[in-house]
C-alpha cells in the first residue's frame, strides 16, 4: 500500500500551469481570459508549450502532451497544474509518463471528466493526492464564473477549509439508500472509471467512497456502464456510492430509479445530486483522502489533512 503524498498548498504569487492533456481546444479560444482571471486573484499563469496544437480531436501528439505534463511537474516555478479542458486523450499519455518523477515532485493537479484517468492513475501509482475539480476553459475562462465553483477551488487549494469541512450542496439531491460511512474518496467520470477496469491504474476501491458523474449519456448507456461496474465487482467492497450530476439526463427520477434497481442488493449508502463534474457548480475534492458521507442529504465531510504547508 502506497503512503499518501500531500502537495503544498497554493499561495498568492504562485504560478499555475495550464495545459491540455486531452482534447484540442477551439482555435478561437481566448486564453488571455484565463490569464487575466488568475492574475486578478494574485497568481501567475504559465501555459504549456503545445496547448494550442491540434491533431484531429487531440491537443497535439501524445508525446508532446505527456511532455507538457512532465515538464510542469518538474518545473520548480509551477505550484499547481490545471487542465484546460477534458474531451478525450488522457489514456493515451500513460506510456509516456514517468510516475517516479511525479512522485518526487508532488504538486496540485486538478481536473475532471476525461482527466479522471490521470487523477486516478497518478494517485494509484504514486500516492499523490489529486483533485477532482474545475478546469480552465469551462470554469474560469468565461465571464459568468460560478461563485460556488470559485469559492470551493480557492478554499480547498489554499488550505483555508477548516477540518472537518462540510461541502455545501447546490442542487436537488436524492437519497437512494440511507446510511452513512467513512472512507477515502475515489472515482470521477463514469465512462473513465469503466475504462480503468482491469488496468493497473484502477484504484483499489475496498472500503472507499466511489464518486461517479457523466455528461450527455442516454439512459441505456448509463445502464450499460453501471452494469459493467456491477458484473466486474466494482460495487462489491465499496463503503458508499455518491453520484454527482449526470448532466444531460432530462428525467432525473428515471436515472435515480435505474441506480436504485442496479444497486438494490447492496447495503452501502447511495445518493445522487452532489455538485461535482459537468454541472455548473463544482466542488474541488481531494481524492485519496478520508471523508464522511451521509446519503440522507448527499453530504460529504472532508475529515483529514490533504495539503502540506
């Protein structure tokens, strides 16, 4: 079992490295919006070398995207690494990454969606606490920034969250199976968690709270993915199951009923509606750290220290 490695907290004046490890960004994207935003917050911004490159649907060659990520981990000026967007492509970097180097240069790494692959792989192979949270373009490169997302991002990464810290819920929540539990938080995007099954990068979920979310997937595809998790034993030993929003599902009651049907035989607490993932409100969540989860109100309480000074 790998020991937990905690990155240093973010401090005004630090440099945030912004890179594109997965999908290509729109050529018309104004990256200056991101730069100006973080500078107003008191931070410096460094963009990766190949951030504007494009190779079909990817942000350039796999080797270049991986080199950008490794470069930021080794760069002493960079204190935190923020993904510019998700899309697809993180899984293609894996053979080009040096996890020993990442372990020797721990720092904040944030993202969600396709970045779920990197969050879990890095945490699994190095023990580094990674952060399931917002990304540069969809969350900070816009004019109307969500106050919840912004507050959570800085409160968590600057180490201002007083432990035990209870996250606020912003949307309607559904208790699928009542109860509460404690355990480390793992997971993220449902499609990516499904991709991890059978790979060495899949987290050990024994006694963990599993977080799942997704976007623009029809009900039958969510059904198929959840059934795949079920028949491969993913749900067998977890302590709890927390769904963030599955953005794009029009009838939440149908999805909640589906989750209830598929997980009916299990006794762990299950809830739907936590603000993480592709919805506008996004909590910044340290992965690999212990939480208390109460399904009655879909609440998460962060219990343990997750940053170094």
